[in-house]
């Protein structure tokens, strides 16, 4: 057993402040406030100690894209984001043809079996044409029960979440099929009415994918999907808290109205996360990154300039949530832990992560007082944080704070 102590510990059931965590193998054995009863094996000094981040919506990083279906490249993206504190993540795909999607799920399934990924998220192809964002409009289609069932069975059930637009023909039935298969049904990239969104929630949908982005806006005579998602206590809403996708004042309003237990901060990061500005791709779509902002490149079916994922990492989201919170710092830290760890873990059905508490897996992030990553522990083992070599041969320092971007 080993004991870690820190000037600021954000853990369940104790006040935010000086505290300690005892590790036993890959588990948290005990947690306490103040000084430990024996000298700490690792004194983290002025650090802020929080649970490992859980990113339930990420497309890639370090030059690698999960939709490419290359397991080795995908592992590079996993390790890049892990160095920024994401000890758990779900690989998000994008709209593609049936055979390509099936092949990609099968390729990533080995990383799910190995525990490198917590699952695969199908974002599309069953999306609204008018809200497709950075998805290939030529591959959008109505959910076919046979195709959906094949994907849900692929990779021994590697698919953990599916985002769709419920207004597609067969959309409500698709929600039921997803839930019956044990996956999370999410609503996004949609023009659905308030009433139809309510029907989809009753059918079993439990997540709103990147709330406000790529969905019909709120109107005083047609509240639309955002209001329906926000008002239902059974639904978790994703927010990309990078400052570009959603204004901080709006995400603060959402947190106050829905509560931290219903809001998950997600990166929606694509391959350019941690990389220099330049040309990238997201599925079949070409993406240009300028000043860290990813947008569809010219020639993208007239949608050039549409935000196309982000270059954010979970540590930057955590820091922004804290800095924009109009509450005392201790409460702001608890709020950020809920959004980046506890709520997404619960939403994904992962009960042994998401909080610093006895019995949980020992996933920890050590932050300095400015909330930059100093160290990461996953299952009780310290993660190496050397520079990460990207596919282009350039070096990325994972301890640095990347530029943040946006989407849709």
C-alpha cells in the first residue's frame, strides 16, 4: 500500500482541502482529510488531486483519428489524451458507409477488450441532413434495423453509445434497439421538435450530444430538442466547455438549472488535438486548423467554415469550468470534477471510476495550482508523461496546455 497526500484533495464525503489517498494495487483503499496518520509515501505538495477524467466523446488526437480504424494509431491518440488526464475515454466515430463502420468497430474492439478504451460511440450516420455539421452528407441515412443490429453486436458489444436524430424514419425504433442492446442512446445532430424529442426520451434516450451544437435552436413557440433534453432529470447533456462551442455564460446557466449530476464536459477532440495548425481530416471530410480552431476546409459541400471537432483536452476543459464558475474555488473544483469525471462515468454505466472513494479504481490526476497536469495515475500506476511522437514525426509535450477549439 502507498499513501499520497496533497494540499488540495477533491474527493467524495470530505471537504475540499488538504487530504490523502491510500492505494492498494489498482484500487483506492482509503481517503481522508488533513494529514495521514503516517508519513505519506508520495507528498504532492501544493498539488490539486482529482479523479481521472472520463471523456465520453472524443474522435482522436496526436495526429490519429479513431474513425480511421487503425488500432495502433488509435492507441497513440489514447495515450496522448491519457497524458492530459483522460484515464477513461470512448472512441467516437463519424458518419461512414455500413461496411466501413463495421470494419472500424471491429478494429477498435481489441482496444476495448484490452481496457484501453471504454467502448465505441457511433456518432452517425443516422443524423439530420440540415444539422450534419462536419459529417459527410452523402452517407447520411435512415437507421436500418439490420445494419444497426450488426453494429451493436460487432466487436463483442464494443459499441457503448449511439447518437442519432430521432426524426429519421425509424428513429424511435432505433432508440429502443440501442437501449435493448445495452448501449446508451443519445440524441444529436437533430432538427427534432420538442414533442418528438420527448418521445425519444420516453423510448429510452438518455444523452443529449453536445447540447446546442448541431441541433435546432430554442424558439419561443417551438422549444426544440435542447429544452426537452434539459428539463428531463433522466437525461445527461454533453457540453464542449472549450469556450468556442458554447459561451461560458450558457454552460454556467445549464449547470445551475440542470445540476452537475446531469452535465458532462466532453472534448469532441479530433486528430489535430496536440498538433500544429494545418490540414487534417475527420472521416471523409477535410478539416483546416487555424489558431487551434478546426473547421471544414473549402470545398466541403458548401459548408466550409463549419466547426469540425476540437483540439481540446480534458485538462483544459476542467480548468475552464473552474475559472468561469461564479462560485468559491472549492465549489468550483467539485463542479469541475462532476462534469469531467463523476457524471460521464455514471452516464456510461462505469461504477468503479469517476470519483476518489474507497473501492474505486485508482485513477487520479495531479494538477498544479494553475490546474496544469503534473502527473496521472491509472489503476494505481503512474502514467509516463514523455513527449509523444506523432504520425508526422513532430514532438508533442503532453504536459503542456494545448490550444482549445470547437465544433458544429
